[in-house]
């Protein structure tokens, strides 16, 4: 039995972003309860050379919407990357979820062999669709989501493994 590219991507992206939204909702409540400034936690990072929480959210959402687009041969929507507060970041996640839920399984037919090229400055990386999803996309979205969780947990937001995994 094999798993489809759709099944290996969209449901995982939706679950991860839904759980990330719930984590941000807890952080938003924490900030209000503790009377912490609206961007104190969203601008925090685990270490000086790491990106802040806002960037972690930008990257996680961009990777999800970009992967869905690349695997189906479409253009991904572009977001402005200006969100700074929990409500703004949660709205970005909601916008990404709406976009992802529009994809249908049949759009992913042949995605495992689709030629994917990523360019980062002067460097480019080439994948087939399967390797792109399994070796680049999934590890990246889990890395950035875990980093969000860790930043918030480090700052006292009461979170546990069940918050990350969801119901």
C-alpha cells in the first residue's frame, strides 16, 4: 500500500498549522494575563543568531503554501511578512489554512516525479517531488514549528507535548 503525495502533505500541513494556531492562542492569553507587551514574545528568539518567533511563523506558513503550489505546478500566494502580534500571526495561519484546504487530491497526481528547483541566492537545489516533500518540506516545517513552541515554552507559556501534537 502506498501513500499519495496529497495524503503525505496537505493533511499534515493543516494539522501542524492548526496546532500551531492553538499554541499561539495560548501564548496570546499568556501575554494578556501577564500584561506583557504585544510584541515581546513574538520578537523573541532562542539564541541571538536564530530568527525570532515571527520569522519562524513566516517560514512555516511559506513552506506549506509553497510546497502545495510547487507539487501541483501552481504559483503560491505571496504574503507581506509584516505581522508582529499574535492576532496578526494567527490571521496569517488562518489565511494559509484556507489556501491549503482548497487543494484536491487529484491535483497531486504525478507530484512525486515533478521536477522542483529551489533557489536561495546564488545556490539552487533540485529535487523530484517525493524527495522535496520528504527530505526538505516536512523536516523544515517541523523544525520551525518546534522552534516556535520552544520560544514560547522558554518564556513561560504553559504548553505540553499534546499542544504540539494536537488532538
